[in-house]
C-alpha cells in the first residue's frame, strides 16, 4: 500500500514532525510511505475566481504550483494528515 503523509507543522523538527516520524517508522515496515511537509509549499485557499472552469487546460491559478501534490494524492492508496493543535 502507498501512504502519503502530510506534515502540517510550521516548524521543522517540532512535535508534529516527531509524531509523523513515529508513524512513518511503523508504517514503512509493511508499506511504501512518503512524507510531504506542507511548510515547503505555498498553498492558498480557493478564491472563487472560476479560472479552473474558464481555461482550456482547466488549471487553477491558486493551486498551480501545487499541482504535483494533487498528482501524488491520486497515486496513493491512503493519505494521513497531521498538524499541530494550539491550546489556549
């Protein structure tokens, strides 16, 4: 099984990354695991510009640089997301 793990920590080497590393250590014994640090990508939310419908290539202006992530998600059997939790 191919597993894609998204690490949503804004800090490399923080607690979230430690949890991701522990998961990968266990999962990689039986599965193919790839980790993507969301910190390395500039990901913006949809702005409702409808360029994805208007353009012939159906490409998103906002997600254009992150298209490789969408392709990775499609190629994987499972995805795991981990992000930090802020406590007040």
